[in-house]
């Protein structure tokens, strides 16, 4: 299938590692002109080198903190200038700290809001004029399966990721007339550093080994294994492509069948 991404300008946030990097790599494979952004300059350089080695494509690298409106504006403007516009935005940010309701004070709630909801709002707001100028575009918001089913011990993620999907649904209707399609792609248990970190925290709380936690969690996945970042990235690339011409406002779970919600 031709995804219609050759020569398109694609901006991927939090792309120095994990699902963001895998998504950027997939867009580069499809011939897009990719901008990768992240706070960590050293990891960005590693991601840039990896993408070049695997695809022969030189991506634009921008240091950006999603908590900074100035950084977001500067990074996106650089992408527009370097690649002649903007066609696709992939919003992404690291997950907030785990914990239960009684663990969270106002400072943690505000940080979770800014990290996982307000950052998405800012990136979309910055991208919209460029997508409109291009005659349309695609936005893919990376979230979590908590948009469909809350995850125990991750109350901040549960609340603000659900907000991201509410934003997705609302904006899909508002900007359909501009041919801007907006969707959420929600990872389940994908083999990333974030999952390893959460498993380690759970093992510490339960006074058991990480291997025992991993084995127990796999029982909840009908496919019986973790997903790979590459599997996830292929879905992101399709939703962010111009082969996708009639799906908007949706949330797709990439979870091996783990979530039981209908």
C-alpha cells in the first residue's frame, strides 16, 4: 500500500527513544521528511544516527521541551522552514509518575496536566495554521489504553490521557472541513523503557521480582507477549498517512487484545 507520505513533512514529538523514535523511523522508511524533537540532545543524536543508518534519510533534529510553549513554537517553525511546510503532526510526551489518588498533591496534578494534556493542546495549536496552509493534514496523538480502561496505580495518566481523546474527538469535528484528520493511537504493553520502569515499580511495591510481575501481566494479553515498538509504529504511520482518508476522531488500541472494554 502506498501511504502517500513520500516528501511529506512529518513532525514527531518525544522522538528520541521508545514509541516516538520507532514512529519517526517508520515515517522515514515511507519517504517522509521527518523532524524529531525531544529534550535529550544526546538521545536525539542517537535517534538521528539510527534513522540514517536504517533508512538513508537525514532527519531534522530539534531540542524541545513540551512544557515550554517557546520551545514548541521554535521547533515546529524550524520544521516548517526546513521542509517547506507541515503535513503530519505526531504528539507525544513521557508518562507522568505512577501513584494512587492519595499520593497526588496539587503540584503533581498540575505537572501531569501540563505534560500530557496541555502539551498536546499546544502542539496542535502551533501546527494547525501550517496544516491548513497545506490544504489538509494528519494529527496522531499518542496516548495509552487508559483512554478506554483505567490502569490501576496510574491515576494521572488515566485522567489526562482520557482528556487527550476528548480533545481528539472534538477537534476531529471542528477541523474536518479543513481536511485535517485527527486520531489517537493508544499503546498497551509495548516493550519500551516506560513499561520496564512501571514493572520495576510494581515489583518493589509487591516485594517480588520483576520477572514475576512481567509473567503476571502477560496473562492479561491474549496474544501472550509484549508488542514491539515497530508494530506500534506501523499503526501510527497509517493513521498519520494520506492512505487514511476517512478515519478521524477515533482511538485505536495497540494492545494485543488486552483491554476488555467494548
